[in-house]
C-alpha cells in the first residue's frame, strides 16, 4: 500500500550536511526509499536549499513580512530549551494561521492519507485543527522541549491535550516524555515509544581523519578524548561534565573533553571551565556540520551524554550516532538514554547531576582500552539490529497503514 504522508515540522536541515535536526531528513528520506510518497511542510528560512529526492518534496511556507522576521523553528524558538523567547508571542499566531492554511491546501491538493506532526506544540496543534476539518488521520511525535512549554502554562497544556485527543497515535522517544504527557492528562493507551535512529550510510566507523583532527584540536596522540555533542542548553547537562573534570584530571591528566555544539549557554559553560581551572582540558568546537560530525565521533575514545531533568527530554540521536561509530557510552539514567545504553553492556549509566559519579565512570573507561573496545563493539551491533532508520521508518509505516485501514 503506497501512502501519501505529510510530515509537519518546524525544524528541518536547511541544506545537505546541516546539523539542524538531521533526524527529520533521515525519516522523510526513508519514507521515500520505502516507496511511500512524502511531503515535508516546514516554515520558511532564508538559507534553505532544496534537495531533490524521488517521492519526497519539501514545502516551505511564509508567515510574516518582511522575510527577516521568520525567526521561529530551527532551534531558535526557545531560550536554552526552558522558555519561549518573547518575540514568539507575536510571531506564533501568524505562523499558526499560515501553517493551518498551507496544510489544509496540501491535504486537499495532494489527497494526503496521513499527517505525521513532530513536536506537539505548535505542529501537533496545527495538524489537529486541520485534521479535524479534513478528517485526515494524525500521528504526533514528541522529541521533548515542547512538553516543557505545555507543563509551565495551563493554556498551552490544553492545546497539547487537544492535539493528543485528536491524534490517532502519539509517539515519544523516552519514558520521561511519556510520563510528562500522562501528567498533563493524556491517555497512556494512545502513547507508544518509538525512538529516533541513524542512517547507517551517514554514520559509520571511519578513523581516516583522526590524526588530522587531533592536530587541528591541539590534542596529543595519547590524550583520552571524551566527546559530548548537542545544543548548549540546560537539559544536556554539559555543566555536569565540566564539574566532573577536576576530579578526572587528578587521576588522569590526559583526559580532554571536547564539547561540540552551540547555544545560549556557551559563554556560561566557558566561564565555568575557567572558574574550575580546567579550561585547557575542555575544548568548545562550536557548531559542526552534520556530515563532519562523523569524524569527531570516530576521534572520540568515550562518548558522554550527561542529560538532566527537568526539562523532560527524549533520546538524543547523538548517542546512537556515537554507538554506530563503535564508541562506549557514559550517560545518565534518564531521558531516552536507557533505551539504547545498557549498563555494563555497551556503556555505563549513572544518576543525573552527580559529577563525582560521572568522573568515576569516565575514569573507569579511560583506564581500560579493552573495556572501551568491548562496549563499543556491542553498541555498534545493537544499532544495526534495532536503531537504523529503515527499521524505524517501517515501524511508523506499519502504524500508519493500521490507522488508515481502521478508518476505512
């Protein structure tokens, strides 16, 4: 059964290699590869460059004039993922109206079979309004930060519940997000766990750039590289990694933390590393193109994801990216981490906000190359067995077909 699927999102890679939500492109591309017809509806952004693929079209919609005021989405809407920026309250109504109109037109014109909205706010709400009018089935996926907005504002919570009630299925990629929805009053029977995965053609073991990268970053050949990747926001817990560094360096001065990404907390984190006198051992690379991240994953000896809550978060795709590059993982036992990291199997899980325990876990792996290799090999095998996008896209397609057939 070939379906016409509309993916509604406010974040999508703007060009080939962009590090902005690459998982959205991976999902859309895999729908197309599996023979489905897919449309992606996403807000206008000035530097967007269309990429052509059979069975996949990306449609941009404008919601404000002049063009420079298109400031929503693409990881710009919230400050450090904890609160909406003030300009959002002016722009959101215009975006909502424009998106409702464009989605309605797209459904009518292309005879869309099902809408797959990502982030319950605003896209789940937008899709819920249109899908009720057009009687189109709706699936909503929740990556994380939108739940934080809903939990803090009763009006937004009602919007999220309206979207949930309209949807045929709501998926999350962590128990934390699932519980956050239940706490809002959502029906647990309508919630299902489906994680975001990796494209095995984009992420793989490739050490060809290791020597060059070590030289570029000023790393010695015997330094132990602890890599962290993500936006510099509170929920990533990168401050906990920096606070763990003094204890780590007492035992092993060869450990270097490399933090990849950018965000509202960049200067705050740099200042913290200087205050703790570990600045020489904590490197900030800034934002790196997604197609270049491959080489940083391969450079690492250990990958760390020290997530904290609140706010509730889902599985960070960077964890799975590191696993498919054969890296052992140290992560906190919250968010989506326990879905892919098994303590003592492919990595180590620790309680959140405990820099002393994070230090011990990193030191354990830093002191044993054989253990790092063992965990890395198992993690690599796990990803190929369970977490590639072709498998996960098939899971979504199975649910879509089931929903459509039920409504016939």
